[in-house]
């Protein structure tokens, strides 16, 4: 055995040469077996399988459920839940939670309304909403990261604080925004699939790349998994947390823009249902509530699943009063299922 | 004895009312294996963390290669080529073996601030490196949570060895290992030293200390009470020094 040890490649691009080719970590057969025995696979399969089952059941009960018009309108309805679930995924991956997400949507729509009233161009109004979300996220992240206060308490406080600011600045009155360019993304689309849904999917792809293909993403997973180990490996834990919550808040801002586009006015009253559905979608999507383990596809499918469930029940003539009850049951069932997989 | 790689002078550290270190001093010779022994709670891990930048000492000086250093993060120690295998291993359970090996030292490609991970390259490099280290690390794509205690320890050791550029600090590296794996790790430590690096090892295993080290420091109640050349001391004398039954050889 030689006295020298092999070195890992230095950060610059070092061609790995023939050794990389030899390093086939395992044969295909082994990989497949490992994959099937993998509990992650089952966690990840829950939401897609449930979605397929739900679609089959509802379309048997009412064939109109699967018509193109109904399908595209349900996908459009799932836009805001998807965007908020994407944001919530970042908080949950950090082993945290953002309870202020729904009130961030409300505040974002209020600030957007203020900008509109001030006569600013629509793209600036949209930017104001996004910026509002980013600021709320930064506030949460800074207090959680440096104040070392549990995320639950911080965002509970922020939820009320943000709600209050929204109500005070708007006096509780919605601002009408009759603007064709604003409603454009909610009305038009490609082949019936609305632009708002496509935007949500594009954001999902972007955030997937951020989480799984960047250093920041890897650090976020590590911090969510084990804060002490992350510190020992010299990760800047507070900064990573800050960035995670900024992304989460930013998605709240995007949610505000899409909501305003959808209903054509600001909405100062917080719709707590948004928060519930975002967290539910994340849990359904197989993201670990203990942090460190996430997917982006899962929460998207989870959000679509919850929207389809609600729309399907409406189509069947079930009273809307039943939908919170059902969503609650689905969330707890999903959480129990995932716990078994820990 | 050769020049000192690290010198610790009168380092103190208190946690609230606990005096973990009450004036610890020792030196670690360049290119040697130095051991620290002592009972549970003697302050060994705290001293290690002070040396590697994880805990800032309250007072006292630490010199690396003859010049005083004030590490405020393990990154500073790393920049001096010092790697650490912590007693708690500092692994992220949900991340795979290769992700743990490359954490905070990821290989990326891209333009300017837009950088993407070279996942495939890190994976295959990790595989090649751990095979070369001849420690019992399983498939590098597996999440760490599915490894046995000994395998986890092997991952942490592999990470330390693969990045060390001058010195490696190991806090009870073979605590969870079987006989064969312990021998492998000892072989690896010897290779590291043969390659010219310095090793500091904390161990409760006096046989191991006798087998491996050239110098041994004894800690008791937050202080370094004695330091001897390992060749000049028997296993029984080491036990006596640790318990305080004897104070010098
Ligand atoms: N983060 C901390 N907060 C409070 N007290 C601590 C902390 N770390 C260590 N201590 C205390 O400092 C003392 C020394 O601990 P240390 O971990 O350095 O001992 P050790 O010699 O490594 O013991 P062992 O052989 O059990 O690993 C102990 O009394 C411990 O309780
Ligand atoms: Mg210890």
C-alpha cells in the first residue's frame, strides 16, 4: 500500500479520468432492488396514487369530472395552493413551519392594492406584492435564525402582526383592480391550461433545481436535518434559515399576485384555509416534518389532490361545509401514514 | 521530538456554572500521533472543540505552526488543513453518504453566481475515495440513517481523512467499531501519519493508545495533568494516571 492517500478533486474542474468510469457504484439489478425496498418510494408514491384513485372514483360518480373544461378549471384553482405549498416546503424542510403564510398573502394583496391606487404600472404593483412577501419572510427568518426562538412561536406572532398591518393599511376594504393585464394569466392559457397554473409549475421546477442542484439547497437540507452537525461542518445556519424563510415568504407574495389576478381585487381578510391547505399538501407530498427530507413534486401533487377533492365534492353536490372536515381528516391520516415511515 | 504543530496554553472554558476546562495546556508534535486520555467528563471533547474552532475558548492561547490563531468557526481550522471527526460524528442522517462527505465542499459548475452541483462526479469520486481508504463504508448513495453505528463512524472518519491537509483530530474514532474495523482505522491513521500529517486522537482504549501514539496527555477534571512519551509508560501506569492513583511516572 502506498504511503500517499488519494485526494478528492479540488474545487476546480478536474477531469475524473478513467476512475470515474470504473466507479459504477452498483449494478442495475441491485439499484432496482434497493429502490423497491426503499421506504422513500412509498412515501413519495402516496400523493400520486391517492390522486389517481380520487380521479377514478370521482369520474365514475360523475363523468363530467374528467371533462377538459372541468380539469383545466380545477388545475387553475390549484394554482394558489401549489405556490403556497412550494413555499411551505422550504419552512418544513428546515424542520420549521410558517404559520404567517396565509396572512402574508392578504398583506401582499393589500400592498399591491395600495400601489395600484397610487397609479403605479401593473408590473410594479406585482413586484410590490412579491417584495412584501420577501420582507415578511426575512423578518421571520431573521428572528428564527438569530433570535433562536422556535419557528412556531415566531410565525404565530407574525401571522397576527401581518394580519393587523394588512387590516390597518387597507381599513379592511378591498381595492378593485379592473386591469386586463392582471387578469390575463388567470383567464388565458395554452390549450385551455391557464397561465397561472403554468407559472406555478415553472416555479416548482425552479425551486426543485434550487433545492437539489445548488449548494444552498444541500445546506438547507443539512440544516433542517441536523443543526449541530451543520454547525460542526461550518455551515452558516442562521443565514440558511433566513434564506429558507425568505423563499417561503416570497411564495406568499406570489400567492398574493395570483389571488389578486384571480379575483380582480385585493383581499385584506386572511383566508386561513390557505395555510391549512399548504401544510396539508406538504405533508401529503411526503416532506418530512422533522426536516431534512423533501421533494418539490410531492407538495405540488398534494395541492392538486386537495383541490380536486374539494371540487369533486362540490360537483357531487356535497355542501362546502364538509370540505374543512375532509381536509382535516386527510391531513391527519397522511401524517399518521408518514410517521410510520420515519 | 519534532516541532509543535499545535500548542495549547492555559485554555479555560466554562458552560454556565460548569468549568469544563480549567487551564489546559499541551502540545502536539508535527508528524506524530498524539493521544489524549481521561475519564468521562474530563474535558477532552471540549478541548478538541476549542482546537478545531467549534467552541471559542474563554481565555488562553492556541498556536498552530507556531503562530497564535483565533478560530471562530470550524472553517478557520479547515483553512489551516485541520479536519475533525467529532465524537457525535456530525453527520446528517437524511443525506446520503456522498452528500455528507462533500457537505460545504461541494463540487459545482456554472457561471459566476449561478452554480450547480456536480452530483454525479461527487458520487463517483466519493465512491473511489472510500474504496481507497479501505474502511467499511457502504454504498455512497445510501442515506446515513440506514447505516449501522460502525458504518456511520466509518463515514465520519472517511470524511476527515479525505479532506485533512496537515492534521486530523479524532474524538473516540473507534468507539463503535468491531475488532477488524478498529484495526482498519488504526491502519488508516498510520497511513495518514506516514504521509506526513499530524494526528490527535482521543481514546478510552489504553491498548490502542499504546499501539498507536508517540505521546500521551492525561486529562482530569478540566486540566491536563501529565504528558508522557508513550514508550515510557505501561498500560497500568496510564490507568493510574487517569484515575489519579499516581501523579507521575
Ligand atoms: N455544551 C455544553 N454545555 C454545558 N456543559 C457542557 C457542554 N459541553 C460539555 N459540557 C460539560 O463539560 C464537561 C466536559 O465535557 P467533555 O464533553 O469535554 O468531556 P469528555 O472528556 O469528552 O468526556 P467523554 O469521555 O464522556 O466524552 C462535562 O462536565 C460536561 O457536562
Ligand atoms: Mg468526549
